[in-house]
C-alpha cells in the first residue's frame, strides 16, 4: 500500500508537471536586473544553446484587498505582445485575457482570486513603483512559475496575500517607468546545452544593468518545492515498505508453522502413498502465494485510495490546472511481487522442515514438550508465582523462536508509530523557536529599495507601533571549500531584540563587527566551523567581495541564512546607514489602522504578520500531515493487531485441549483466559523498549531522509507523541485480546477434549 500510494502520487505529480511545463514553455534560466535595454535581448539570444528569450517587466507592490485586514503583496508581470510568444505562458481557467489596447485590464492567479474572495470584473488598486495602479480582473489563470507560492516569511503558501497579475506590456511599462526596457528575463535552452555556462554568460551581460545572479530551473522557488516533494515520496516508498514486508513474512511463518504442525499426519500419509516432497509441499506454497496475492490486491486498492486522498491534499498546495489521481501499474507490480515473495519466504522454511520428516515419524503424534525445570524455575522460587503465571512463563521459555518473532513484530509496529508521531512535536518546537524566541516582532515591512535612517523614524510613527528595529537584507554568494551557495545576508544591530540568531541551546549568538553568523544547516553542508574564513560576494549594488570570519552558528530550519552586523554590511555596500525593512511591535487593536497606513506608503512593498504566519503554519501542517499520519497509525496498528491476534489465536488452537483440561480440574474462565492472554501481555511489554528505541532510530532516519534546503525538521520526541503511539499500540493489542478472549470464554469443553489438538 505504501509503495502504491507513494509512487502513484509521484506519477500523478510528474505527469501534471511535465504536461503543464510543456504546454506553457517553462523556462530553464531566470534572471533579473534593474533596467536592461532591449539590445541586451539580442546578446542573450545569441548565447550558445539558447533557443528562446522572453524579456519581461516585473514589479512588486502592496495591494489593498476588500475583506482582508493585512494588505497583499502584488506582483505585476507584463504579458508578451503575442499570445503564442514568450515563455512561462499562463493558462486561462476562466474569463478572458486582457485586451492589449486597454491599460486597465489584467488577469490574476486563480489561487489568489479564490483565497481572497475576488471575483471577475472586480477592480483592485495596487501601489507599485510609487504609483497607484487600478485594474479590472478579467480572467483567472494558472502559471508554471507559481504552482507553489510560498509567503516571504515562511515556506508555506499564503494565497490570499500573494497576488500575481499579468497585464499588457504598455500598462506595466507605465506602472514601472521602464519604456523600452526590461527588468526580468527567462531563457529556454536547447537539449544538451550547458546551464552553468549560460548562467555565467547571462550574469556578464546583465551586470552593467544591475543584474542579480541568474539561476536555473532547479533553483526556481515553485519548481524546487515540487521536486523536493517528489523526492520525499520516493523516500517514503523506499523506507517504509520493507518494515511491512518483514513483519508479513514473520506472520506467514507463524501461521504456516501451526497449519503444518496440525496436518503433519496427513503429510506423512501422502508421502506414504508415494507423493514426492515437491507435490506435498505444493499445496502449502500455493496457499502462501494465494495469501500474498490477496494481500497485494487489498494493498493495491488501499494504496490507490490513500494515493487519491494525498492528491486531494496536494491540490491545496500545488496549483496545477489538471491534477488527477493516478494508479502506478509498475509500482503495483513490483510491490505485489515483493509481497508475494515475502509470504513465500515466510512459509518456505516451515514447509521444508516438515517435509524432511519420514512418513513413519510424520504420521505419529508430535512429541510432547519436555517439561523439565528451566531457568525460570531455578530463578524464581515456586511459592512466589501462582500456577497460572508459571504456566505462561514456562510456555514462553520452551518456544523462544515463536516468542522472538512475536516480539519483533510488535516492536516493529510500535517503532513505526513512535517514529512517525514525532512530527507534530517538532512542528510546535519550530514555531516556538522561530516566531517567539528568535523572531519576536509582531509585524514587519519591506521597502522597494534600501532607505536611510529616517525610514525607521517614519515606521515608529505609524499607528499602533511602540517599538521598531532596522534590518538590512542583501543577496549574496558564499564560497568555501570549493562549494558555493546562494543566500541572503541579514544585517542586524548588535543590540537587536526582535530578531536574534539563536544557537542549538537557544542562546543568542553575539553579532560581532566584520564577522558572519551562518545557519547550522549551511555550515554543515559546506563543512564550515566557527573561526573559518569564507568568501562572500554581494550580488547587488556595487557587488563587492570580501573574506569574512565565521563567528558563530545559528539554528535555523528553513533555507540557508547568514547574519552580520548591519553597520558592517552597510559599510561593505558603501551606501550609508541604510535599511531594507523594519521589524515592529504593533498593538493588536491597532493592526487595521497600521495596515491602512502602510498600504498608502509607496516605498513599502511587503508586509508580514507573525500571528498570521503562525496560524497558517498550524492550519496547513495539521491538514498536510492528517492523511499521512492516519495512514501510518492505521498500518502500524494493523501490524500490532495482526501479530497479537495471530500469536494468541495460534496459542489457543494449540492449547484448547489443555485449557479445557484445566477447566475440568477446577480452573475458572478468568484463569484460563489469563493463561492465554497473559502471554500476549508479557510479549507486548517485552516489545516496548525495543519498539521505542527503534522508533527513535526511525525518527532520526526520517529527519535525515526528508531534510531539504527549504525545510528541515528537528528531532523532538515529546511525551505527547509517545502517548499517542503507545495508546494506538495498546488499543491494537487490547482488540486482539478481546477477540481471542471471547473464544476462550466460549470454549466448548466436550469438543476440545474429544480432539487431539
């Protein structure tokens, strides 16, 4: 089921991705500049391997949306002059495309319209480039660049506050003041063309025009998130199924061992009449294969159902125009073959052992167990245990292999429960660490370009603001040990209280002049330690380069980050004591007034709210993990139930005559049920330590396997997560005990005593 679920979801996403990318001519290279002339397009088109160039204008501002308290971020993008030209084309889902002759019409990303409650023909006003631009929404579209649209302050989508609009080029030129120029460009490469060489060439061409570093499709935000999700699905399909297959093989082994032991006389009789070992074994192997095939079929149906549920969940995050569930026939064939092989392997050893017996020995009743004094009798004096408990312990001692298989299966189920439940505790810890201890502002604003110190004074005078701190953010490349990473350097004042890089112990990392603080994830990837020197290249403004000493490491869980003294960063940029944004504390009851005020400020192009971000985190994560956690809890519980029920049911089948005899000798129903189910309780308790430790190991493996640049989970195992896992575990054991206990309670003494078994 896990394999079918994961690979079916992966196949559906890949198919939707490939079809949409091909239809919309999704680009391979992306770049931005401040103002590049049209002549640069000719030079870009002449690069080796470039088959298409699409220059555009992209401007960002704030948008006041009726019904929303906080203004949305508006991205206004120019459309190509001809519908069939250009790259990253939009696909119309409803309405119509703008009239090229009209300067007041635009189409918008459908996800924004749906989330913000904006209807077609509504008019919206955005402040872009210091100008108030009013346009009417005439159509809803999908775009390959915005399949996944995360908000600036987190990796989660915030569709209602992330508006993307496309308008005819003349309208965007007027808003941006870029007549005859462009500030964004996309390139399509020929198959086999060198992407790194193209990136370097694009940087050289756009550098005189304030160009930012070009990047390939793999670093495009939406595409990177989608690819990471595809990798996670493949990881799930590789890690989880082997656990189920191993337990399934153990269960089949126990069932077949009991069946063959029951029918050993019939096997001996067949061999006495001349049946070869192969013919006698065929029935049992076919039975095992039938079990495997039925299980594979049921798993395929369940996997398809869960795959469809996951696709319904993915529609909330990956906005493809067509995203329908798929059933991976190849995955079903491979996983079904593995399941059948596991059941066959589980039965083969037992069948071979039975067929080694000669007909004369096989037709004899099985030899009674040797009830000699064992280590339990020598370790625990007889007077300290009642008779029923001693019977339980002796039975476990005399059948160690069966007990070991049962304990292993129960431990595996508990490990899967513990190893997957850590997610919720980890998410709560990230929220507390990132938004209440490290970043303690309530609102933040970003400026279109770096501004002087007076901007901070203006921010302090905004309605409801009672504290404000400056922040300077610049794009950069960092190089060390032959590796290179793109990131943003955040310049903070050493006395900053609203944004503090914290180390792994939750302590503030001192901000030292001319020093650099790196996130632990980035330092680990590049093998950097505090005290090492790294080369930093600022990729905006004067594009200076400098060698800096790493003075500390900060614990961060999304992206790669770096921090340094804002004064030192401004000195490096050589543009004065400037800031690119401000982090604020705003009175809750004054938030509407505050947002109305910043919506009227042309220089403000972004606004973030901690409370909104945390609420989105919690809402999105609960929904994102609901299906997955239900799946894992259900399957792990099914493993625990299957192991417990089969262990107890086989024991009842073997010992029905013994229990009936005990009843005749004066033992009550409760004592007989205790003898049978007490063994299950002991096995379940013995499996606890191994299951919990195995769950911790599995959690560590999942953290390592699912970690990615955009988001990393810490390993936080809370009492609550253990409680949920143990509750599901004991519920499964209790259900199995109830079902088998009912059979003990209803045991027919006459029928049980008449049979040998």
